[in-house]
């Protein structure tokens, strides 16, 4: 995860991208929640998406360690987390693709150093 954060930080410094269009404002019962959320979320440093990179890295860890019903529930939760940056207008699709590529590169890079014992779930 440190590698992903450092590489993304370099991108953020070299290419400080902004959100490409005005964000929509929520209406109805969720409007106050989204208005509060938008006060904390600055539309800077979009590419690559750290949401997507860290999502992929953590998904890999949990998918390898969990089994059964707990695994299915956690993977469903991860699917919702993975969709949230697009659904809440935090990122463009290209930002997510860049983050996934960064996460995949980190998985590939660090997998060379992992021992086979890390790939097996812990026995109780």
C-alpha cells in the first residue's frame, strides 16, 4: 500500500488534475449527507484513483484469507465500495482504471517477494 500511495503522490504532484464537470447536488432525504460529504472532498488529485488502487490491494488480501459465507459477504461489500467513487462523483472512469492499473502493478511487483505461506488461510 505504501508503494501505491507514493506512486500516486508523484502523479498528484506532476499532474494535479481536477474534476472535469460540476458535481450534481443530491435531493431528498440524502441531500444533507451528500452536502456534508462534499465539504470534505476536494476535487483534486484524481488520477490515479487511490480509492481503486487501495481497494484492489485490500480485496486481494481479503479474498485470499476468507472462506465461505463470510467471504461472499465481504466480496459483496467490496463491490459496493468499488462502485462508490463513481456513484458519488468522486472520480471519472479513467481515474478508476488508472488506480486499478496502479494496484495491479503493486500486486505484481510485491508478489515476487511474498512467501507461499502468505497465500494460505490461517488454520484455527
